[in-house]
């Protein structure tokens, strides 16, 4: 029996992780990969993320049962328009992983002429690492995986795609491309825009107050982490989801006028109520569920200013087989306790680390 063929176009974190999830679940398939970065291709092949390298997209699509376009959204649009010129297998399924859907799905309608099915996709999970070397089969586990089929899409094709992707162990949700872009704009695209604007504000004020960057190294740096995301990706997203973001910006300006008003009047009751309402809503959000923005699984550990303390902490966790994805010293001064912020791949790793370190008499805690 011939093995089914999968082509992954774009071998970064997302494309590589999907490839691993498919390989894990579907052993009777052969995964081909294409990327404009030859080094990424070599790494993907050496790590066995893919089975074969496709020299070109045109060569890679021949005989492919499933084609996954895992590139920035502007590039995805270009690739979809290119595919109409290639020898696509009849009944093939094509999907993408883009953070915007409306324009991509609209452009993909042209593929119906080739007797193939395009179903928009967006796995709402990620990592603070990039590149195929960071790919993990479990990256999407328990995350929402949005599918945006058109009204003409055959239900069997949707089921077929979910079967291809069941190794991701994600939660599949179907919605219209328009609904996706509206919701993603509110809980992902707009927060990234606000984080970037806060960083710009501090950057401008630093010229007047040189100490500002030192003071911003703590909590401010944490709440604006998402501003460190790929400028190329966010350029494309803002262009693609322009109308949604313009509406949200207008609403945000109205909200800030409201805040400005309650500050100007110094109404203590209204000010308190503003923060109390926000706190209740935020505290009521799910804590064990993956959302549109990658979660930070951080553990904070109070440590004495003593030689070897960091290696002791990491040694305890290594002994238990708990991997740390990042470690940062938040504060350490002579004769004062410092704080380590340890980052983990999952809440399970973080919770296990908390127990291990507590058992070894360290003061460790999870910030809310």
C-alpha cells in the first residue's frame, strides 16, 4: 500500500510541530517539507521532523494528499495563488495556520477549480522559542485549533482534516473567517498592539529620564513580553485585520476617555469600581486552558545571595527530570534575598517544580 503524502510549506515552530504531531499519529504517511531557508530544511531532516526535502513547492505538491501552508499570512496569500498553477492531486486538502482568515479564505476560493478543498486553520498555541528545532508534537495539546471552512465545504473534508490533525490533541472549533478575525483581534492582535505602544511610550520618555529603562526591567518588562514577537508577523496581521483593529482602537480611545474622566474628577468610588470590575473579570478567566496568546508557565523562587544557589535549584529540578525553558534573576543584592523566575513548558512541569523546591526548603510561588 502506497504511503499517503503530506507537504509542509514553512518549517518553523508551527509547521514543524504539526509535522511531528502527524507523524506520531499517522505512521502510514511520508512527510515532505519545503522552506526558503535551506538551513531550516537541513535541521528538520536531521531531527526527523520531515522524511524528505521538497526542492520546490511545485515539486512538493505532486501527489500530496494534504498540504499545510505554515508561513506568515502575506506569504500564505502568495502561495495559495501560486498553487492554482501546479499539478495538485484531485481531492487533496489544503490548509494554513495563519492568524487572520478572511482574506486568505477569500483568495483560496480559486482553488476550487482544481477539485481540491481549502479549509482555513489557526492553531491557537505557540512558544516563546522559534525555529524548527523548538518544534514539539505536544505544542497544541488542549489548545484551540480554529477551522474556518467556507459554506460550500463538504463536511467529510472537515472531518478528514481533523483526522489528519488529531495527533495535535487540540480542541477543534469551527467558525466563519469573519468571526475568527473579530475574536482574534480582540484577544490577541489588539493586546499585542497595546503592548508595543507601551514600549514605545517608555522608549520616548527614556530620553528625558535615563533611569526609566532600569525601573522597567521588572514588572513592566513582564507585562509587555508579547511586544517581542516577530515584527514581520505583526506587520502582516495588522494589514490583514485592518478594519477589526481600527474599530478596536476607536473603542479603546473611548475607554481611555472614560478613564481620564474618572481620574479628573478624582471620584474614589468610581476609580475603585473600575479596578474591582476588571479584577473580577480577569480572575474569572480559565487558568488551565490555552488561549490565543502563549501562556507563561513561570515559577518564582526566593534565593539567598550565596554562591552555588542557582546550580542547586537547577540541580534539584534536573534530578527530577523537569526541564526549564528559561531562567532569569529578577533581583539580587548583597545580604538581600534574590528572586529567580523559572519558565517551564507546561503548567504540569511548573507545578511539579513547585513541589520539588518546596520539599527542599525553598520559598517558591506562582504569581497570579
